[in-house]
């Protein structure tokens, strides 16, 4: 099986917010096969609170491609893989909405690492990605 681990940043946390960044890694579970990363021009204003949270500003995305400009390439990157994300319903839902806005059907098998971590390491006070990594001794890089 091939998995694509996806993380997006958006203009906010609710439905209708726009993607500002996509990062994805394709893996067979042991080896990184390929990577995808792009800032995305959301075509709407990024609130200051979101810039403080994500580090992505309006200036950074001003000349970035719109989702419609990267949609075909990103769709092909994901095609035939299992979509993996921490809180998959958020990332998957936003991406699905973006594809559907373009008239593209998006139905991938998906795996939620929050749900998985609650199953394999029960009893943690927090299942945020940062807390899980810290508790498991996983460092960035």
C-alpha cells in the first residue's frame, strides 16, 4: 500500500475557509517516495490570528498559485494512495471541497492518525500531533 501523508494550512478552522499551503509526503510505510509542497493563494484575506498561528501571511501567498492551478498535479500526486492526516476529517474535507468547487469528484480511502493514536496509545491527556510526538520521543527533522 502507498500512503500520502497530508497537512494543509487554511485561512481558518471552519467550513468555507481556503487553503494557504499544502504539504504531502508519499510513502510505502518505510521509504519516502516523493514529496509535494506549495503555498496557495486563497484569494481571500488571511486574518492576523491565522498568520500568527501558521506563519503564512498575505504577502507570502500574493504570487502563489491558486488551488485551481495546482489541482490536477495534486490530484495525480494523491491518486491511488491512502490519504493520511492528523484529524483527517479536517484536511480531507477542505481538500474535497476545493476539488468539488472545480467540478472534480474526490473520493480517497483515508486514515486518521488521531483516531489511530487513541487506539494504540490510550489514556494520553492530549492527542495533538505535537504532544504525541513529544511523548513518543519523535523530533522534527
